[in-house]
C-alpha cells in the first residue's frame, strides 16, 4: 500500500537554518554558504539517485548551478528572521518502477511550481535497501522574478484610502498603509491544492502501471476512519531503531500501532456481533412466519377433519337427515369461528 506521508516546512534564518545547507543535504554535494562562510557537506548521506534543478524561462541560466542559486536566494534576504526557502518531502509510491521516480516528480513540480515562477531543486532518495522507502526532497524559492531574472520584493506597500479615494493621514503625519504580498505562494490554500494534486498524479502513475493501489492524502479523520496517526520519526530515529536502539518516538509509535490493532480487533468483533444479531433477527422472522402459516392452516384442517368425521357418523342416515346434520354442523362451526375471532 502506498505511504501517504508528505511534509511541508519553511527554511527559516531565525531557526539558524540555511537554504544552502538544505540543498547540500538533499543533493549530497559540497556547497559553500556565503552567508556564514561555511562549507555545507553531509558526507554520510547515502541513497541519492537523482538531482535536478527546474526553473522558469525568465530565470538566469547561472541558477542551473546549485551553489549559485541558493547563495543568491539567501543574499537577497536581509532580515534576521527571513524565510529562505520552502521545503517539501514527498513519499514516492514504491509500486511504480524506479525509472519513473524522477519523471513523476519532475512533471508534478513543473505543473505546480515552475509554472507559477518558482525555481525547483529536487532530489530522489532511495536508501538501502533500494525500493523500500523512495522519496523526494523538493526545495522551492520564495520570491518571484521579473522578466530579467531579478528577484522581486515579497511584499509591497499599499496606501489605505478613505470613502473618497483619498489617502488617509495619521496623527503622526504619515500616510496610513499596509503590506500586500506580491505572490500568494504562502497562502494556506496551496497546501491543500498541492497535496491533492500530488495525490492525483501518483494515482495516475499507479493506474498507468496497472497497479490496484491508490493514494489517499486525506487525514484519517477526514476519511472517516477511527485510527490514531503515528508520529513522523525522521532519519535519525529510523537509523537508531534499525540498530536496535529504542527511542521515545519509536516506543510511542509502537504503542499507537498496538492500540490501533486492538481497536481494529474490537471493531471487527462488534461488526461480527452485529451481523450475528441481524442473522438471528432474520431467522426469528422466518420462524414466526412459518409458525403463523402453520397456525393459519391448522384450524381449517381440524374443522375439515371434524366435518368428515361427522359425515361418516351419518352415513346410514337418510339423505334429508344427512343434509340437516351437515347444516347443523356448519352452523356450529360458524359460531365457533365467530367466538374465536371475538376472543382474538
């Protein structure tokens, strides 16, 4: 079953993070960060099978170089709390062939990001053993560029106007104003849009490969499933667990999985009990219907038997006497039926 995990985060200078470092980590390359004058290199990183930079037509061609691109993206950000890049980790369905991993991610990134003016730096990771956890690291620029490839401001000042369309002067003498974003890439709606589009394209590739599995990126709650989600472990925790070292997150996930398994067993038991009760109810209805049918035929049969016995008793009578006796018996039967109806 394809894993639905995906994680979006922002590389923030206030958290002592670096876009150059993020690019070095996902690409496996040795990069030099001009901001802090340090080399970024993660020599222990393994399983990197593909790297690629995608950019719109107005981007400078030198941004095809990873070191140039991310140092330029950091250099334009002057604030101590600047947002440097958007980072996304996408799980790739292991049910599709490995030679389609990069094709899948490239198509998705071109449709959703490059078309809007973002530069995309993505890498495919397929850690050992190959095929058990393929995923993509996607790094996105935060600023738009003009037609000459120059970074544009993230926001612009907009003056507030009164009902007459005039600027509003504050007591300080300044004009009242507010900031508006030049692009809406930070709008929360895009998280939902991108997650949905990633789900759609994965399912399209699964279908094209004649695979029955499908991806559903909705939360368990939105799918109507009473399941407790596990906590994302991350590479460090997974490595420790793989070496037999138990971690707090690993223990928590084991407890969650055990609880989900127990709840599933209880739900299955309740489902089976409901089915059993329904089956008993249907059987009871059948028995009652059979009993009613038997009772419906029992009285007429008894009366017919009674009439036959009485007729046999009068076989030596004259025809007139037999007719009078039959008439009298029918009257008695009619009175008996009337009495039974009255008594229910």
